[in-house]
């Protein structure tokens, strides 16, 4: 089964693919916006604790039982096949494959008590990536956007320089990861290419082989002359022709930006570092994400599909979790060693958790777990997040969050606060309709 498919039959190629070649579609972000100082309602500044965020999106809904919230004393049909292991924090246990993260729990926190009521992929994805529940019921496989995603909001509020977009998504955009009413220029720049390949090269960010820098400059000058035509000069501010100017300028900046070119050149990394992250697509994309935030990109989504384990959950997790654990632990450790962990927020989550009771679907010999929005686990590191902290708890059988119960709104507000964005900010649609960034702007105090 493809790592990028879930039970709704949605593959990564079905997602909107935005790249530098799609200038007319508004691929680029507003790279000239300067980072502003968010203010709370009382006028006090919200000091950012992080400059950047790497969001590891575990699409499909990762199991909390086989990762960060095992239930060793539950009946076997709930407990499952995996053993538990000790962590660096006495009395806290992870599932058996989380070895490196268990040993480094002093560097990050786990939130065990977020829950919501959207039990399908489309709705759950929207709720967790935007902090806003869908306005109407949506199907499991829906690609919906009723509210800007956290990545698009970060791009809108923080902006970026160095010729780089402010919001990236690797290797695809999640189904609700777009900008909604903020506009297409705040959509993510998607790097679909695999950095684990020997010939990895981000498309459309270098000159074509037959186009020299001088020829490119001459063509840009010619376009400027055409833009001086009387018809274009007299157009109103909303003319699409004028709106395209920003996209072309951003494209020119990116191609000419040395920091941008350097960030994409993963081959500059020492072989030992690349091996440490894992010589696989997920590992090398995590390394590329680190390079992007190192170059000043405020928000990077690392899309990691294939967590929809309705069947054969234990063989699937046996294959996946050891390398996943290694990559995430290495990313956190690498950021710390480079002095970047305090300024970089790392978050790993999906749209929901999995059902407590194992089930066997007709025609399948091995058990799996279904969708379960009443309980999930979220990893959070960096950006002032205290190490060794476990927030909240689920009941003995993992059915529901029962202690320090939290919502997707609390989660999104925490991300915004850490980035210095006021979660209670009022945004306005192009039609002038006011809407709160997050309806409940209360962050999770234990990790702020």
C-alpha cells in the first residue's frame, strides 16, 4: 500500500501541487512582509518563543497506543502486541519502537489529552491544521478549507526574506493546508521531489540550461517595458495583470537568491549527518526541513502519509516506527546541537488517534485500529517547550482524554503564541466579514 494513501483512497498526487512553475496559480508567498509584533487585547506584546515551526503531519491518524500512550494493563484486544519501554522520565512509558525518543524525552513534551468530534480524515485534518472545525459536515475524503491553515497564517503574519517563500510543504500539501481567504500567495511552496535521490533538484528554481543570467535579466527588463503600456497603467488596483507582478518578482528573487539555492542543496550536508537522519525519503525531507528553517523559513510542513492502519497495524508499525523514531529524535538532537532548538518549534501529530479495541475487517487476516477522535498524542519540542513534560492523560484503556482535556483550538493557539502571533486576532475576508483567528485563543499553559 502506498505511504500516501488512506482509507478514503486519496493519494498525494490527488492533492493540489503548487510549485514555482505555477506562477499564475499564486504559488508564492509575500516574501517582503516584515515580522510584526503581535499584541494581546490589552495591548501588550506577545513575544515570540520560536522563529520557525516544523510541523510533521502524520496523515491518516497515527495510533497513540503503539507510539506515546501504551496501555500495558488493558486487555489484550486493547493492549495489542507491542511491549512498553521506559523513558528518560521515571514512570512514563512509550511503546517498544520509540526507543530513541524514549531516551530523549527530557528534550520534548507529549500531549495526551487533545480530543475532538470529527471522526473522519477530511474533517479531522481541517480541525487540527486550522484550529477551526468544519462549518458543515464533510466526507472522509474531502479536501476542504473553511479557514486558513496554520502554515498560511504564519506566512501572512511573519513573512520572509532571503528570496525564500515563508511556507513550505514536503512533498505535498495536506488537504486543508491552504490559505483560504488569505489568498493564493500564502499557499505553501511544495517540494515534491525526493531529496533522498542522487539527482535531487528542486524544479523551477534554477535557470534552464539554455537561458543565461544575462538573457533572463533582459527578458525581465522587456516585461517591465510592456507593463508600461497605457492599458496596464490605467487598470485598477485589482487587475489580475498587476497582481501577477508580485509573483514574477518573487520568482526572480528566488532564482537569484544565494540563501535559497544553498538551502535546497542538501548535497552539501556531510554524509554522516545524512545517514543519521536516515537514508530514506522521510529522513532526508526532515533534514531538508531543518535546512529551510536554518535559512529563515518560518513554517515547514513535513507531510508523512500512510498512518491509516485499519488492517495489519502491527506489521505496518514494525516496518515504519523504528526509522520514524530515529528521524524525529535526530531532528530534535540536531537542532539542539546547532543551537536552533530554542528558536524552532517541532510538532508531530495527525488528525486523530486510533480505536482502543482492535478489529479485523472482512477479508483481512490481521487486526487494525479504526479512526478515533476522542484520544490522540502530540509531540512538541523546541520554542520554549519544557522537556520531560506529559500533559493530560487518557483513561486506563485509552478510550478518551480524561485529564486536562484539550481541544484543537488550544493546540492551534499554542502554536500561534509560540510564533508570536495573537490567536485572538481578528481577520477579515475579502468581503469584509470578520473572523477570529482561533475561536478559543487559550494556549496550553504547560508547554508555553
